[in-house]
């Protein structure tokens, strides 16, 4: 079984339309701001997500700082998803990168 990969904010920015972004932060944090098009993934909806999505869909998992997303990405790989990445720096890194782009 393969492991997950890593992607940085610049790489994701240039290929955002190719990935499904899953944000595993708490609901309040997600509602306060998230990557455009991201889906909130939680213990309450993960089973449905696994049942309803194609295992070939490229996925990026996002957390606060890029730590918790690693274990979530590995979990998705173990469930059968083939192309899973953890976002380096998490949402906070993404948000900072967006400031630098503007």
C-alpha cells in the first residue's frame, strides 16, 4: 500500500481545479475561512465521503498547520484512495501564501 504525498501552497494554487480539498479543521474554523471549493471533512461525515467518492479522485487534506492532515491523508490512503496529499503548512500556510500573492 502506498503512502500519501505532500503539496505546498504554490503547487496547490496552480492546480486547485485538479484536486478535491478536504478541510479537517473544526467546523467553526472552516466556516470562518477555507480554501475556495474545500469540503469540511469530520468524523460525522467521513463514512459517507468514503462511500460516495471515487478512489481515483486526487485529494488534498488540509488542517491548521499541516500536522493532523498527515494522519488523515494516510487514513484515506488505507481506505483505498490512490492520490492523496497533505497540504504543507496547512490552512494557515495557505492563507499566508495568499497574502503574498496579492
